[in-house]
C-alpha cells in the first residue's frame, strides 16, 4: 500500500477526534448554560423574596403579631416617622395613634395634624376607650365631648380644659360625656383643681372628694396641699369618712384616740371605728400594752385586729446572724376563737431574698422551718383555732442564712416588719 492510499485513513482519524472534541465542547456549553439558567432562577427567587420582605416591613413596620397587624412604632409610608402605635415616652407601649382592633387604622389618641399630640378620640385613663374629642362619623374631626369647651361663651374654658397645652385635659374633666365635670374640678377659677382630684390618672377622684355635689370636699380632704388626705379619710373605699373625722367643722380631727392617723402615712394607727358607732372595730388593742403578750377576747367586737408592737428591724448584719422573737396569744374569753398571724409593714431589701429566712414554732413544736422572708405584707398562719382559756406560746427565728457562696450583695441589707394578730371571730 502506497503512501497516497494511507492518507485518507489519517484524515478520517483526525475527523473523529475533531468530532469528539466538538461534542465535548457542546456538552460543556450545555452544562454551563444549564448552570446559568439555574443560577438566574435562584437569583430571581432571592430578589423576589427580598422585595416581598421589604414591602412587608414597609407596610407593617417590622413589629407584627400573628394577625399581621402592626404593634409598635410603625412607619406605614416609609418616611422615617412613626404613623401607628407610636411609643413617645419609651415605656414600650403605644400612646399616640393607637390601633385597638388590628386594622392598621388609628382608633384612640389620634394625632391628625402631626404635632405629636392627640387630637381626636383621646383616651384619658389608658383603658383603651375614647373619652374626649370623640370622632363619631369618621371624618377625623371631634364631634362629642370636646376639649377646651367654653360652655357659657365668656371666652374662658369650662370643660375638659388643657391648661398646659400638652394635648390632655387637666381641670374640669368630663369623663362620662354628660357635659358636667367629674374630676379635677376648679371651683374658684384659679386654673387648679379643688375637688374630686384624680391623683393617679385612673379617671376616679382620690382626694377632696365631693360626695353630695355641693362643691365642697367631704372625704379624703387634703388640708396641707401635699397630695395626701388628712381629714375625713375613707377607710375601705365605701365613700364614707371613717377616721381623722372633723365633726365640728374646724378643719381638725376631733377624736385623738379613735380613727386618727398620727404618723401621716394616710392610714389609721389604732382604734378604728368603721361603722361610726363610737366603738373600735379594727386594730383594737384589746388591752394589749405593747408587751409580748396579746389577749384575745370578745369585749370589743366579734371582728378585731390587734397590733403586736414589738416588731423587728434588721440592718447591717452578716451571714450567720440569728435572732428570736417570742410572743404569747391568750384566749381569755369563754368561747373558741380564731386568729391570723401576719407580718405587716414589711420592708425587705435582700436580693436574693432566699438569704433571709424565718422559722416559726408554737409551744416548742416546729410549724415552719427556714422559709424565705416575704418582701411585702404576708400571713404566716391563717385561721388558727384557740380554745377558750388556752395560751399559745410562739417563737419566730429570723436568720441571715449562710450559703457558703459569696453573699457580699446582701451585706448591710434591711428587713423590717411588725407582727399583727388578727382575731377573726
């Protein structure tokens, strides 16, 4: 075979190699094309998700609950300013433009002019209801119980008066919308409340309460202007005077033994007559002289409260400190009695509280062992039955418990309490 005849075979071999190379290139191109298509699809999906998230945050402000309604500080139009459920004082609760039903529309405390103050549907006491400048027809204008009303056309505000221009009424406040002031009533026209003063913003009078509508304070009278009642104090919130009662109109309490607050804490100290029969009903001493012995009897009333005066005051103590208090309960009546033992006027600054404990025994038998001392008034025992003529001897151990770990945080902390015995029948 000559050389000319072999040449086509070599050309065929070259063609096959070229064909395989071309086929491989086409496969690689197809693989890259497929990869590119997949990548572009994933990119499109990702961009769509980002766009949807952005739109969602823009619409709902980023603070959403299960029903997709905005909860707090919502910028609905993405202008960088809060539009709905705005927390202006940083307490974590909305106070302006509040949406109460989750429809992303303001219902109470609505600021219509953008000055940061409510203009319509103003909620005075935080109960979620509109009280002043109520928009009844949805036109974003006040229609009912408006603020700063001049009812007699003399140019001076008479009802729901905002004296300091903060968007909230301060004097002559009409809570129920009947056209008459209910709280913070200014009687003498000096721009300050004189009767039915609401001190805690709950829409109810607390001091200088006028019960008969004569424009004069009858109960919880503040005589020195310190914001606390001094005269004719209502004990039990039944709208009647019970202690520090002024019967002769001289502005001073008349009885220095019954129904008088001697320490200025706004509470009666001893011998309280709740039914105005001239006899003690609450915190009656029942013959106790302040010693470690208390007599329970039926001479005063079937319901009586007795203060055990020898309380405990603890401060600047170290782990391992312990003190025992003893007291006796005597039933010197001719019938079975029931009483409670209570820690009253409690102050406890221990933290952790578990470092300061107490144990209680009666006639040598353990009742409670190293229980954590309360941080507020609490009952140690309730409904204890004591037969006629019986004497119970109690001991309370107070202890700064050693825990074998660092207790430097509780060095110098305080615990104060009085023991109060309540005879309940």
